[in-house]
C-alpha cells in the first residue's frame, strides 16, 4: 500500500450520525454494524463502517506486517479485534460504575489473544483457531471489593464484543461472481437480500468529515516495533502467535486508549483511541472488533489468491454484524452475514472454494464459532479480587 492509499490518517469520521443510543450507549436493544470493505492493494484494505442504522460512520484502514509481505503502514486485523475487546469491556465497566455511583480512579487492562494455523494454503486444508483469551484488569477505586466484584462480573456479561468470544455461533455467507449472486453450498447461506457492491455504491474514496469533533489520532503508528528481524510466515504447517494488547481509561466518560502488538519480530505497534460515550468522538470498541473480523477475513482471501495464483481479482465485501443486549444487561450477537464480491475467469466451484477456505482460516470467524477459553483476573492495589475461567 502506498502511503497515499492510507492517506494522512489511518482512521477518520465520514459522517456524524445521530448520538449513540440503545445498545451502543450501553442500554438494552439491538444494533447492526455494517462494514463495507475494499482492497487497496495486496493486504492493504479499508472499510467504511456504520454504527447502527443511523449512527456514526468511520473510515478505517488495515494492512499486515512484513511477515506477510504487507507494508506495516496500518494496523493488522487482529490488532483491531484486540483493541475492540479492551475498549468494549472497559466501556461496560465505566458505564455500570457511573450507574451504581462507584468512583473509578483508574482502570488499566492487558489483553492477550493467542491463535494458531495448521494445514496448508496451497492444498486448501488450512485452518485457523483461537486458542485462548487472557484478560488482566487493574482497577483503582475506593469501593469495597464486593462492589467491584459484582461490577466486573456484570460488565463482562454486558460486553457485546466479549460475547463474540463467549457465545459460539454460526455465521452466514453470500457470494457474487462477476456481478451475479450464488449462495454457497458448502457454507451456511445468507438469508438476507442482495447487498450493494461497494464498487457500485461509492463513486469516490471516503474523505474526512469537515468540522468533525473527533478525538485526535484515532489510530496512529507509535513508532515502536517488536524486537528482531522479520521472517516470512510459512503457508503450511503449524504456526502459533500472540497478540498483546494493553490500554487505560482516559476519562470516566469512556475514552479508552489501547496499544496492540503482534508478537512477531519487526512489526509496528499501533495505538487506538475509542469513545464509548453517546458523543461518538471516536469509534466504539465494538466498531473496532467488527472491522477486525472483516479485515481478517479479507486477509485470508488475499493470502490464498497469492499462494494459488488464481484468476480472481477486485475483492470487495459487505459484512452486517448484529449485536443484542437484553433487559437484564446480557449482551450477545447474531450471525455475522458476509457478502463477498469477486471478479475473474475462475469457475463457480473455485470461487466458492476461495470463500470457504477464507472462512476456515479466518481466526476471528473461528473465534466466533469455537468459543476459545477465556480467563479474566482483576486486581485492586495488587490484590486479586475477582477471577473468571482458568
């Protein structure tokens, strides 16, 4: 990706939308986040992501590190997901603390996700898996441990992004080949009407909203890198890697700053600023997690095309991701509906094979399907006050 493809900013607002309400403001309800994505070149991609039917619209860019022959100019997809999990959980903690009159003097989090790949891209037998999610929370508050324990337990249930890890489900797919829809036979078919091809919907690339009251530096390259020299990731065999994230609450209203790093030598570390308040001055954590799913899926498309030299090009995608929260404060998700647009000279079987291989190797689609082990430990003043999982 050339620098001018990313633009001056990795992320920026495209449209303000209405103030957040319902699920996006921490209340009961349902909201569908829609990611419309296009490739910019190799692993470089951008999405226009809309938060709910009338919510804020954000442009977000992603790339891969040089271990996958990316340019490392924008965050890797799993970094978006890690930062999104952090922010959404922290936002739930902050909202419930305000509602219960619990003062938060500080909130920090370390979140590590571990993934593995096995099989072969060349043979179409590759499979991605999420092996575990580990969360460490440090909370500063004058509240009693019992109050904080209840707060943390309820916030975990209230986090819609975290439900992607804790509540397994099956996603749905639609495929458009050279402009014609063909529902896949080897994946759960989408029940929805045709999506609009982003290539046809957008006559020009997205531009920043004039006069937007966005927080500065929504996503930035920190300048720090993981130590060592980059080595290419093999396309076959078993590969295990971690995504290390950390963040802190910048204000009680729900502004969160996260950093994420892929623990592969020589990759950049990126910082994300999110806003969980109704003001929508930055994307929500749920928006980042949703974008991460779309970006990760498209990375698998690009990797398979690269390895198999298929006569397929111009990949675009529309992903609709519905989330719910009931009156008791328990969050969940409904099937993520992915509509993939492809062009080329391949036959119908090859087009569908590409879609299926991407679904099997996408770490985040597998996360949603398989419920990886989740462990949470919360501390106050260095003392463990609450744990969840092993």
